[in-house]
C-alpha cells in the first residue's frame, strides 16, 4: 500500500509539470511581445504610406517587412516547442487563441500586397493590423489565465496589461497620424483619441497593481524621463481641441510619428525587461519545486512509519516534543512528520490558489467589460469609446461597479433577438 508521502510526491510532480508548461507559455509570451512591437511599427508605417497616397514610408516598409517575418518565424519555433497539449480548459483556450493568431499570420502577405498597391484604405489596413495584434495579445491573456503559480500569474497579468496599454499607445499613434496627415479637425476622431488616452492610463494602473517593484520603478523612470512626452502632450492638445473642420498643420504628422515611435520603443524596453523577469521567476519556481521534490524523495527512502505511528500522528499524539525519539529513529522523518508535510503543502496550495484567483478575477473583469462593450457597439451602434463611457457613466449613476453593469448587459443579451439594432 502506498503511503501519504507517495501522494505528496505525486502532487509535487504535478506541480512541476504545470510549471514546465507555464514556463513554455511564458517563452511564447516573450516572443509574442517582440512580434506585437514589430507589427505595431508596420501599422504606423502603413498609415503614413496610405494616408500620403504612397508618397511616404515606402522604403521603410520594404526594410521593416523582413524583420517582422523573422520575428514571426521565431514565434512559430516557440509554438513548435510548446507542443499541442496543455492540461485542462486553460490549455484549450490558449490553443484556440494561438489558432486565431496564426490565421492573422497567414493573412499578412495578402494585406501587404493590397496595401503596397494602394488597394486598401488606411482605415481598413489599420483595423486589420489591430485585429492581428489583438489576436497576439489574446495569447498573452490566456497564458496569464492558465498560470498555476501566484507570483508568475501576477507577472503575467502585469505584462499583459502593459502590452495592452502599449498597444493602445500604438493605436493613438495611428490616430494622430491620420489627423495630422489629413490636416483637419474631426470631432468623432477626437472622441476616439481621448478614449485611447484614458484607456492607456487604466491599463498602466492595473500593471502597477500587479508588477514587481523593479517593474514599477522602470516604468516610473521612463514616464519621468521621456522627453518625447512633452512633444506628444503638446500635439495631443492641438489634435484633440481643434474644432470640427478646423485646419491642422500637416507637417506635424512626422513629428507626431517620431515622438510616439520613440515612446513605444522605450516602452518596448520595459516590456522586454518584464518578459525577462517572468522567465527568471519561472526558472526560480521550477528550481524550488525540484528541490522540494528531491527532499520528499529522500524521505521516502528512509524507513517508513508504521500504520499505527501514522494514525497516532494524524490524530495528534500528546507526546511532549522533548520526549520525541532522536532524529533518524524508526518512523521519524528527516525533520517533520508526514502529517505536518501534508498540512504545510495543503496550506501552501490554498494560499497559492487564493492569489491566483485574485489575478484571474482581474483578467475576468476585463474580459466581461470588453464583451459588454461589444454588445453595446452592436445593438446601440456605438463606438468603442462611447460604449465604455456608457458603462462607466451608468455605474457612477447607479453607484455600482462597472463589472456589475457589464454583467447586467450580458444577462440581457439572451432576451434580445439574434439580429437587431434595437436599444438596450
């Protein structure tokens, strides 16, 4: 008959296997970070090229394309190493997200041909690349949601929200390029622009809540020492306050693009640091788990407790600690009883689960609000920014959390016909 220690070892082995999987997923996250940054730059250059009718950024696109392809190739190599099996529902969701991202990879060559031939509008090209990047970020989201260790989960949640904030900054770059290249104020675009600014701040706040001290310090230093933010803030005011139809200086498009690109490059350096921090944490956790597993196996090699001794320990023998047999005596573990090991491991797993649940709750809240926004955009014909503002304003008016309002919106979805634009 197997002893409790056999099952403690089996539990530790399962933990090791889960850490191996999340370590592989974290490597995928790091490579996805590189790809997202490369695609963001291609989107910015494509905007300049299409808005200028092919006059600007053609050579830059030709030079940048091979770099994007090379990074995409590295992502595919990491995917091959990850394999095709992860345990549980989290693995299913992660692989579904990967499949969606790969669809974007396959569509990129066609997008480029249409763009280069000026057969796409700048808006359509931008939206296509936004969808590709969103698919990559969904992979990061699902990797964060599948984390089995609270410290790793926190770092993944922080990295995901930082990447999401950076993506919104990239979309802001595209919006500003459109405004200054067209050279005219547009009220609808200004509302979207302000929404992007507000959304960035919310993402970076969640990042700060979950990031390590070193990650937060790097971000604070970058915010305080970025000279490009002075240019960005000045051009933001110009672009976001010009009246509808009021001329904007077209020559500012290049200045805006350069300042935003410099900011995104600086943010990518922080992103790379966060990804490296994540990989180091994964390695550390695996080493700790391996050491604990080794200790338990050493215990198993010692003389096992008799059933009577194990039962007595379980029921809490009243034998004073001073009269316990000396270390190495029959039935005694190296340092602790089997019962104390079971209790310690159980408490550790409970604490870990509580921390993981907290991280996942943040991810789930974001997913729920995003789904509710999509419902409002569909049924009320609202922009993304207006949908978010409606949820936020409703929450404030009713003194409720945004999550509660989003849940209520989704709950009404079952009562609505499949195809309608009627009001919610």
